[in-house]
């Protein structure tokens, strides 16, 4: 009994193929993403976000190695399947990471401007306070004449 809905046939077919390959859905998706032409851009954009966020060199090193491995794999095998949904996802994710990086940089610049302003004000206050505490020649001579 065919209801004419073929959209449910495709996921069943993909699921069957994945079961035949012994690969679960998550692993299959990871493979498709890591072999996608935009995966390198995704990693680079993620790495740029980590740099702005001040993540440690060790963490960035792992991502950089993954990026280099991907570039090598990208040359060897490009997935030729129609991946319009995955394409849109990858493009959107790269765009979102780029926007995140911009927002992080903007926030960081505002924070640094605030810190620098507070630092300048503190220096002015301490310089003014130190100058007020130092006895001047006129005030010290007046103090000695008062004691006589």
C-alpha cells in the first residue's frame, strides 16, 4: 500500500545503507561533514574564534592539526553527493562563527577601552594624591614659622 509519499523512503534507504556499512547515523554525519569542501573554512573560522577568546596554544594546536589533515583529505576525496542541506548548514555555521568572532572582538575592544580608561583615572588620582601629600617649600617654611 503506497501512499505516494516517497520522502519517507529516502531516510529508510539511508538508514539501511548505514546499517549495512556498520556505521551509526552520528558517525556517518561526522564523515560527511569532515569531507565537506567547507570543513576547512569551518575549522579555520573556529580557530579564529578561539584566538580571540584567548584559548590556550595546546587547544589551538589540535585544531590546526585537524585543519591540515582536512586539507590533505579534501584534495584526495570530495564528496560528490547532492548535499544541499549540508551545504546550507556548513555555510550557515561558518557565517555564524564569523559573526561570533566579530562580536567577541567588539566586546573585547570595549572591555579593553574601559580597563584603559579606569587605569588612566587611577593614575591621575594617585598622582594628584601623591602631589597633595608632598610638602612644598612654601608650606614647609610656613609650618616652621608657625612653630616658632
